[in-house]
C-alpha cells in the first residue's frame, strides 16, 4: 500500500465513523426481494433506513432524508412513478440520489426505466455490475437476467463516457470495483466470491453507498463511494472467513459491518486512486 493509498484507506474509516456519528436517514425505494436485507445493512453501518413508496408521503419523506436510493429490481408502474416523485423532490433539494439499475439490459422495461430516471432526475451515483452499466450506456448485449456476463474492466471506458456525459459518478462493481466521474478513477479490490452466492448483496452495496454519500460533501462523493465499497467488501471478507456457507454468511456480514470500527484496519482496505 502506497502512502496515498494509506491516506485513502484512513479517510474511508473516517467516513465510516461519520456515518455512525450522524446516523443519516437513507430513503430507499427498492425491490421486494432485498428490502429487509438492505434495511439491516443500512442499520449495521449506523444509518437509518426508511422504505417508503406511497405516493402520498414521498415528498415529505424525501425532505427528511440525507440520501435517496432507487433500485429497479422488481419494477411495476406505480413504483416507477414513486421513484420519479421522490427523485424529483430530492433533485430540488440537492439530496444525493443513488441509482441501482438492476437487470438493465435484460428487458426493455428495465433498460428504458434506468435511462428515464437518469434523464429526469439529478442522479449522483449509478452503481451496477458491468453488464448493467454497459446496458445503460448503450451496450445491452452482455446481461443475462440480473447477472452480468461482462467483467468490470470491460465497462470502464463505457463508465467513463457515461459519467462524463451525464455528469454523475459511475461505480462498476465486480472482482475489482471501479468508480469514476469521467476523469478521476478509484479502484477497490476488497470483496469475496461469497457475495455472488447470496441474493441482494449488490443491492446492499448500493445501500452502503447511500449511507456514505449521505454524509460526504459533494467534492468528496467519489471517495465516499469508493470508501463504502471498500468497507462493505472488507466486511464480506471477514464474514466469509467466519461462515460455513451462504446461510451463515449473511448474519456474519451484518455483524462485520456493525463491528467495522473494531475489526477493520486501514491496512486491510484495498482502495487506490488511479487517475
């Protein structure tokens, strides 16, 4: 680890501590499959989750939130409308919006919805696997269902172009996570293959990003995204070491996230600035 990388890792832990100190409210409009899991990940990191999608309360709820997380995993028309209502309210307030384009490229509805949300809202961060990011960027041929057939490295150039054109941060998660604003690039090498054996772990990574951008300044959001993924990935490594398989991995992951301040050291966070 270089001195610069060590500084980044130290700052990642400082941002984690800031999440726990401020306990930001993170408003999720997410899919049915992951609601409980992502709420628990948000809590384990020290933030406060709220899962609200009723049209009548969205503007009021968004007014309380430090971040808005939108996840298109189980789409239906009323939920798309909810995302637009909440997203427009958040955009007016300058509240950071994190978009997870689950399964973009698998169906026309998912791909078009992800692009519509990007068109109509002030999205701060797009977090997806390589296939999803490629689909949103215009290459819809590398996604099967909600699982990426592409590698994160295949999507880096597309992510840079997308980030530059949309003026957003794009996080491509995979064996090595890549975060870019179109110019600056961070890489995160923390994580474990067990993430791929449990549904919703990518969605939970997006929830973690929501917690961190909810406390970070605008000029530090790229590092906040990288920090969230490094902390989350390291917690996954700790959980995998302590678990016997997917069934025990999830509670071990929640415990590891809860115990970051005691169990995670800067030297174990593999986060680097590449440009």
